[in-house]
C-alpha cells in the first residue's frame, strides 16, 4: 500500500483523549492530528518521538493530519512502527491478492466485512477453489517490549477473545478459520501472546488453536511512502 503522498515528519508532543495527538512539524508549527488507534499503544507514545503524519485536505475531515508511523528504538536502532489500526485489513487483502501469503492462496473470491457469528463481521471471507470457506480475522500488532519479539494484545480485549470463540465456531461448522496477526513493524523476528496483559485472551487463543483455528503472523516493511506485507513470523508456544 502506497500513501497518496509522502508522510510528513514531526515530533510527538502528546497523545490524549485516545484519538488525538499534538505534533510539532518541521519549522516549529504545531498541529493536532487524529490518532486512528483505540488501544493503549504501550511503549509508543513517548513525547519527543519522531512520528509521520498523512495529510488529507477533504473539507469533511475535522483534522487535516492523521498519525501513521512512529520511530521506536529498543536498543538495536530505530525502527518504524505503524500505529494506524485501520490499515491491516487492507494490507492483508492486498497481500492475498498479490500472492504474498501462500497459506491463503487459491481462492476465487475475496469479500470484506461479511456478517457472521454473533452479530459480528469477519474481516475477510475467502470462497471458491476450496470446498471450505475461509474466515480470516485480522489483528493489528505493534507492541514490542523485548527487541525482536512482537506481542498482542497491548491491553485487555474481550472483543478479541470473542472473535477467537467465533472463529472456533466456524471450525466446528466445518469451515476453515484463520487468525492473522499483522505486525506493523519490520523488526519482529517472532510473535507471542502477551499473557500477562490479558490472561483471558491467552486462554481463548490456546483453546481456539486446540480446536483447529489456524494462527498466522506476518510482519510489514514500512517507509514514509508505503507499507507492504513482507514475510511470515514464527508464533511462539504453538507446539
């Protein structure tokens, strides 16, 4: 996915009210940007951090800028991290279409936001070419507390556990179900569940895996001009 125009760099002043961030652009101008991320963004909100913003001049937008990337350094040098949690569904869709994810290849039709389960919508539904429809749930990952190891979730998520239970039900009904963790950072060498942050999610993850929900993790390659799905990352503890 290419950004329509290159992102604008700046320095983070603060994130507040969850959905807003004040950023000082080059030249000293301070702007308020939307923060398209509902999570805690643990470890990614330090004042003074280098960030990149997208711009949109649409008269219907309240804020011209949106926060997209932050520079994060865990001791091995700075790495770009994507914080926009609305990006992963489109990134995974693009990657499936381009054949980047072999585990999800061979289907004739891809649809997004299809109703299923208990008043939910599956992120991606793949059909045709396989007798079993494939239900794909996508989660945005950007938490990294130990260099090289990405983690999810960064806060408690009952909604995430609910999605795992619904995927399990799809397997019970004879379908294929896939939980895709998309790491919006290029320094991930492995992936693990943050059991200390949300033990209930960890239990739901283990049970979903036990009953046949497939677990995948891919990382991205990021720059101020584009984000693309890059390569698979091993998931720890699957056995």
